């Protein structure tokens, strides 16, 4: 009985993981195509990034004003909100740079190429987490990392309209 329950739990967990991965890839592909669409009509990546960040910041502040319960961690920083700016401002600057570079890369590369480059960011984040001790590398994870990198490399190598400028700009993001 417990073996069957364990197998069902494992199946449910795997299915949830597959669905979440598929949703992540689909959302990423939709956003990439929409950004490419926007940049073909409004070819100003810096301004588009500024509008994006302004809208996100404004909507976050409005949501916090309406429903502060959705931000449970804010209770722990009462009285120290200005102190947190020294952490959030550099993160915001890095995020703005990443958004700008990503938007700028649409002007040089195809959507499929950028999609594969962005998916390799998962590997980069995992490797950074391993380097600071937040994750542990094992054989299975190493095989998955190599598999993702091999797929990304094949896409980059097979790109018909490859431009080094677009590649470098996307790598910066």
C-alpha cells in the first residue's frame, strides 16, 4: 500500500515538474515573440526597458498598497526599508542591464536562436548555485547540464543568420 502511494506521489511530482517546465518554456517563447514584435515597431530597446521596469515597479507598489499580505517578508523589514535599497538598487541595475541587452539582441538574432540561448540561463544559474553551495552537483544533474548545453550549442552552431554582435549582447543579458 505505501509502495503504491509512494509511486503515485513520485508520478505526481514528475508530472508537476514536466507541466511547470513546459509552462516556463511556453511563457518564455511567448514573451520573446512579443518583444520581437514590439521592437520591430518601436526599435528603442532602452526606452522599452524603462517602460517595462516602470510598469513593474508601479504595479508592485499598487499591489503592496492594496494587499500587503501578499508580501509576508515585508513584515521582517519594518523600519529598515531604506536600508534594503543598498541591496535592491544594484539588483535593479543588473536586471535593467539584462533586459536592455536582451531587447537589443532581438535586433540582430532570430527568435529561435535567442530562445535557446535564454534556456541555457537555467544552466548558468544552477552552476552559480553550485559554486556558492546552494546546490550540489551529482551525476544525473551533470548529465542534464551537458544535455542542455549540447542542445544549445547545436542551435548556436546551426544558426544560419548568426551574428557575433547579437550573440555577445544576448550573452551579456
